């Protein structure tokens, strides 16, 4: 399997971020793993603003975004609304995978309305499901 260049983890739970980053590192599926603590932080990373001001080598564009739904400041749905409005060149080849412990039916319908969302994963990652998502993404490139 070909490695993904960059995976962006967006979750306010430090413990989950630690576990997910370790799993991804152990599986050696990405050249770079970036963690953002909420939707606003993720948008700043994607747009390379504020503390992420820099070039592609320093802050590589994410190929896969694993996005939590429930976060403070800017939650997953609010992130999707803002992300959806970004210029195409900032969204190119980004796949959003929603990551959650529980997803209410009404929120799932809202989230599924965004074409950028391609899959759902439960927290914490189950390696088999995670690998299916990554393999599907790398096969589509």
C-alpha cells in the first residue's frame, strides 16, 4: 500500500489524539500526521494561517482528514460548512472521515449531505476499519 502524504486528526480529546497518532504511526501509513484541537485550528492549518503560516514542506496539505463531530469553539459540522466554502485548490484531494463515539441520526444526515465526507469511523480507531478507509483513499488517487 502506498503511504498517504499527510493525515490531519481533528479532535479536542488529547487522549484520543495520542492513541490515534500512535496507531497511524505504528501502521506507517502516512509521511506526516498533524493534530488540530478543533475545527477552527484545522481550518487555520489547511489555509496556512496564524501559527501554521509556512510552506508545503513545513505544513503539508492533508490528504485525509479524520474529523470529530463534538468539539468546542468550532465543531465538526461547522468545520464542514466552512471547509465546503473554501476555494477548490485548498480542498483538492482531501477526504473527510467523520470520527465519533456516537452519532445522532439527525447529525448523520447533516454530515452526509457534504460531498467531502466519505466515511464514518468509531473512536478509538479499529485498525481493520482504519486500513479499509486508507486503502480506499489511496486506490482512488
